[in-house]
């Protein structure tokens, strides 16, 4: 096993965006806040292994998911039990959907938006194009669903992505046919529509909230099965281009900002030594208040901050390792990471 230094590797206080960073290793039973020196300043004990994402709400509570035993048999980024934990670790809200996976969002109206899965009918499964032949899951193909629930856990909105045109969105040739189409992020746009990233399609799309019709999409195989599409206040979209393909050697990842109308990349980060920055799965990017970007390189357990010119100003590797059945060993992998300013609603007065 490759050995490497963990904890804080590098910090430029004069260039970095000050604050506190959520460190939530997947399948661990704790999530943490670390300061700019890489020191743990707060910890939540979880009532089970973390499914994927953990982040702070404006009230200072932690929203996350933990793994349940039931649901669809796809282990990657599976949760099932969505939890809101108070600063003291007590459960203040929860919702059970055993097929919940990957992403969770708390909307401005207080509702919770998340990704789930369903089994496609034989009729719909027969329409799925592409992918590696014979790689269905026990003869079945599963499809993604977006669900929104209110504070009482009542379903108030639902979107079945299977209603899209399968011919327009074929599976990538190197992906299995067990899922159409492996959504890995969901977010609200500036006007309240829904922005989704589909790994197995190399596609991000915006779906109208009221119409449930696709209003915009972009497909780019050079992204290499991207993650974490988010819309910035200027209307541009950031995403993590994993680079999990052989189109551009050596294999490497990129963090991108895209202008959706033109499809042009207006900013990107790629390590000058390309092979030293690469995570084939998961990962994410957060644009910070000072214009810097916080990048999560998932499989390395690495979180680092770069300025607009791509200079690294903060670099940290998660020192917490824990048995992870998804990777068949002990790991420090992360799904995402988030930074919060000292005076933010999420942090102010609590640390």
C-alpha cells in the first residue's frame, strides 16, 4: 500500500479563504470540522456508516445520510436514512428512503431534495442503448428518481428520469448496464429548476421544475464521467471532470467552470503534472467567497484550495482511516468537502 503524509500539507494564510472545513469520510461513523491548521475542532458521532455526503445547514445542523440494509442492491454512495443532526449530535429530523443515494440538498423552502432509484420496467429497460453488453444487475436495469419531501416527510415533488429519450442519451461504452444513468449530483438552479449530473452519460442537464422537461443539457466525453455539477451566482456551472477514460493520457482530473449558453470552459484547474491529480470516481469543487476553489480529490482523501491562477494555497489529506466495504479495505475517501467562513450562518458563534 502506498504511504503518504496526512493532515495539513500546505497553507498560505495570506492567499487562502479562512474558515472551517467539513471532513466526512465515506462509511465512517463520524464526521468532523477541521480548522485551517487541519485540527479537528468539532465531531459528530453518526448512528451508522456515512452514505456519502455531509454538510452544514444555516442553522448549524449537519445534514447527511447513513447506510441502511434495505433497498436496491447498488452499494456505491448508497444511503437510505437521511438525518439532520444538531450541534450536539442529537437527531432533530430524519427521513427514510432505502433507495436514496449520492446527493442530498436542503432547499430554501425547508424541503429536502435527494436522489433515489427504481427498477425500470422490462419495456423501458429494452430501450436503454449502449453500455457493456450483459452487465445488467441480475437481469435488471435501475433508473434514477429525484424526490422532494417536506419537514413532515411527505412527498411533494417527484421526477422520473426514465421519461427522457433513451436514444438521445445512450450509456457510455465503458459503463455497465445496471443503471440508467447513475445520477451523482442534484442541485437547484438560480430560477428553481433542477441541475443533475449523470456519470454514465457524461452528461449534465437542467430539468424544468414545473414542466419536468429537459431545458438544457451538455454532453462531453472528455469529462470522463463527471461529478458535482453546481450553478454559481453568475449562472455558470462548476463540475469535477474525473477523466476516467483514455481520451487524453495520462489519466488526470480537472475542476471546471463552464458557461452553459456557449458550453465554453471559462476556468479550469489541472495539475501541471497531470497524473498527480486524479480521482476516477466521486470528488467535487466548491467556489469560495474570495473566488478561490476548494477541490475534493476523493480517492486520495485529499482536500485542497487553489486560487484563480491555479496556485495551491491550502492542502490537506484526511488522516482518519476506517474499514470501508466498498473499497474492500481501510480508507479515508471522501464524497465531498465544504468550507464555511468564520462569520457564516453555519459557523458564527459556534466555534
